[in-house]
């Protein structure tokens, strides 16, 4: 690809314009590879549910959540590792929940435990904190229920002592609920937690070196225009400060 560059103005202005064009082209080149890798993961991966309905539901959510995001500098791309969801969306019978730091006295009561949807007490107004959800096998759900069975009366008493009003009904989170994509990816890659082994990221990463030129070539017209003008379109998914902070909190959340 070539671009005609005419020198107008001072050397400083010329250098700035030239650098802007190069960076614009680099940005689109990076996007082309990121998008190609994403498509490779989604189309090349035979993500199966193993005949278990909750597995199929989790896999559907996982596939919908696989999106590359672009850093503010336009020079880095990645999958965030988490994706927003809700307790009403994930399969209740195969989900484990962990609350993150913050949220006050009420959250201090529930944070030490790993919850299932049917054991987490519902409270008026919902839990005002952020939470992470992961897929859980039947044995994991059973183990969490057994751990909490004898603790629930004391936990409910503590919740009420912290000012919460425990009610009947479905528990809600008045904060952000995030799917742990990295955790789920490892389960699928290695066939853990009741999911059939289905490698998809590792083969896709191998293909990147073989198909990178093809992916970039498919964006040739856009890259050429970027070299000529220094302009690019907005990224489809951009890393925000809020997401960066959320990722930090997720990394600090310990599952026991």
C-alpha cells in the first residue's frame, strides 16, 4: 500500500501529519488481526453443550460475550476476560456467585461465601455491590449448598443486623454482574466442570500466524484510506476507565 505525502508547512507539522497517518494505519492493521482472531475462535470452535441444557445456555452466553476491545491508545487489543450479565440471564441451576470488595456491612456478610442462585437470600433493594458469576458443575452446586445449609440461619440474622430486609423471591444485584470469561475458557479448553473438552483459543492463536496477512488484506481499502488521511472509524468496542477498574477488582476477588 502506498500513500502520497505532500509537505506543507513546517517540518514539525509535516512530521506530526505523517505520524498520524502511520498510527491510523497501524490501528486498522491491529483491528484486522483482532477481528480475524475473534472470527476464528467463534467459527472454528465446536463448542458443544454435551447434551446438558445448562451447558448449552452457558456456551451461548460465552459466545455472545467474546468481543475484542481496543485500548484508548489504539495500539492494543484484548478480550477483557469478563462480560456484563445478570442473575436473571445465567442458568440458575449451574451458576456460582462471588461478591467483590465494597458495598458496606451487608456485603461484608455475604462476601466470604460462594453462592448459588437458590441459596443467596433475597433482600429488599438487592445487593448494592458488584459480583462475578462462573459456571458450576452439579457437584460444585451441591457442595456450595451443603456448605451453606447450616450457615443460612446465622447469615440471615447477620444480614438483618446489618440493616437488610430479607424477603421471599429471586435475589437481585444492584450493581454490575460479570461473567468470568477466562475461567469459562479454561473449562472448555480442558474439558473441566462437566463441559466436553473443546479447544478453541489455542488452535485460533496458532492460525493467527498463518492467516494474519489474509486478515490484513481484507482491510486493504480502509488501511489505504487511513494512510492518505490519518483518519479511522471508531472502534466497535473500546476499553473504558470503568472497565479497567472493574478488571482490577475481579483480579483481586478470591474464590475459596
